[in-house]
C-alpha cells in the first residue's frame, strides 16, 4: 500500500429502512459483500479526492499495518454497543463498516431537513466517530424517483449536507467529511411503491480508515 493513501473502501452507513441492530461475531464474513452499486457510489465519492485524503492523514494521523484492522474492530464494537436497540444494523466487510438506519426517521418527501427522530441516532454515531478520529466519512444523499432529475440531484445533495452540518455540530471534525448527491440513481430497493420510495429517501455514510 502506498504511503499517505487512504484505504479507499466504502463503509456505507446507509440511512435506509432497516430492522434491529445486527450482532455477528465473524469479522471475516460480517456484512457479506456490500455490492457493485455501493462500490460505484463510494468510488465516485472518494476516487477524485486524493489531495483531500492526504490532507486528512496529515491533519489527524494515519493507521498502518495490523493497526488498521484493530482500529476498525474496536470502532465496530463501539458502534454496535452504542447503537444497540436503535434499529440500526452494523455490517462489516474486511476493514469496511456499514450502518443501516431506518429511513422513516430521516427525510420527508421533497425535504432535506433532518427529522427530529434522527437526532438521537446521529448523536450516537457522532459520539463514536469522535472517539475514533482516524476515519474519513463520505456522506451520500439519495432520493426516490419522483420529480425532475435536476431537483432530485439538488435535494440529495441537500440531504447529505444536512447530515454533515449536524455531525459538525456534534464536534465531528469537518476535515473528515465529504458530501455527494446522487439523486435516484442508486436506489436501495426498486421504486415500485410508496414503501420502497420511502426506503430510498436516505443518506449513506461511507466510513474509511485513514491509512499510510
């Protein structure tokens, strides 16, 4: 691995319709593969920001070797404990984490402001992120397929920015945060009914370890 590079692996914290917090013990298989769609989103979100990733490493420090896995192990356990009982699912794929958060507590139709029900969840996430600073977050906003594409792109960016600003208010270092809006281009489920559209009104937070 080249010096001063982030491990560009999308840990997707998906603000989507989910169930109870998932607790599994096998780190190797946990979460299975995140999938091609998630990889595409994460790649677009992080692939063109080499200089920013290097700046983050310089500002907050970087992980090397076996320390990467241990750091993400500890962060994963902290997230599972902090989010237990919230309905959030915690997934692990290698040194990648993903949190799935119920969509009904995120955004209303056509809105980018965060519903109050999401505040406690984001507070819990921010608490752990503040304790594990050697990670970068790529916050990706999504919409359903209703309305004009241009409006949905703007709306999805606004949703990502809302989550970013809230996390900053909770003392998460802004240098660690990127945002991106992708509109309806990467639905979690097909937009075939209202329940599915609600699940697609979400924000995904990709968490990546900062490595050398």
